[in-house]
């Protein structure tokens, strides 16, 4: 009666060389996880898949991460740090700082659309981003409570609007194109009697149209500027 082969024996029998246990690191695991997620999708990101990619037994990954959730937190923070590195530098123009940071966050989401829904984490890089925004509003003259509130409001606007765009970008190119064509066809078929205002407008920017995002951002910034303490009351609205 034959006995089950051990994992090491199985790998040897299959001709695959197993990685030495002490050659793994958190950095190698995170890099492999990023590659799998971007090439195959988050649903394929498992310790088994990472182990196969690195030539290591999946259980060896638990020496570095207690579970997939912890790995995802580190991966998300790694991507965010890569996008933000050295970019958030306070200047004398707090409005420009707010605008630049909002665009930086937007571009980060669009650079890694596969991870958009996992971006709402609380890690050191995210704390640094929030501190930068509150600092800009503090320089505008806002008090602590308003600075925190407006920073949260702007952050939610940026992330929610960008998440929608990122969700579309994460789809295969043929699906994105089909969605745009389908929307355009459906839009043109609307009955003016049922939808008089839409048909009057003539067209509607698509979700991926950058003008929609930029307009939303500028509307929010204009509102924050108008409410800023010390703003000249005589200045026209």
C-alpha cells in the first residue's frame, strides 16, 4: 500500500525545485501578489498561487503574513507609497496643494484600478495623505473641526468618483468599448416625451470622460475657497 507523498517529495518528483524556506521575504511575497492580481485578477490571488509563483510551499507564507487580509493591507500601502512618494510637498498656495493632492489620489486609483475597492484602508501612507490635506486647510485659516470635515468630504468625493472610473478601467478593453457603445445607442433611443431634459441636452459625457472628474473636483474646491476664513467679503461671488 503506497503512502501519500510529502509536499517536498511531490515537488521533487515533478521536477520543480522548491525554494529554500529562508529565502522568502515580505517584499518578494508582496511583489508576487501584485503581479498575480494585475495579470489574473484579485479572485486568483491566493497563498497557493503565490507559492506556485515563488516556488515555495503556501504554508511558508504564513511565516511572513498571518493571512491574506494582512497581505492585502501591506500590498495596498506599498502601491500607495509608490504613487505618493515625494509628491506631497506643502507650498504657499494651499488651493494648489489641495488640487494637486486630489489629482494625485485620482491618478493612483487609475494606475491600479484592480485594487480600487480595496483602497479604503488605514495604513501609514493613508494617514500621511490625510495629514497633508488637513494641513492645507489649516493654512487656509480653517479651524480643527472644519479642516477635518472638509478633508474627509473632499477625500470621499475623490475616492468615490475615481472608484467608478477605476471599476470601468479594470474591465477588459472589449467590455469597456461595448459598454460605451451600448450606452450611446440606448441614450439616442430615449423618447423625448419620457426624458425631455436628457434629449434636450443632446449628449451626456461618459463615465470615463475626464471632464466629469475635473468638473466635480473644481466645484468642490471652489466651494471650499468660498467658505475659507478671511476671504474678502467684498469679493464678488
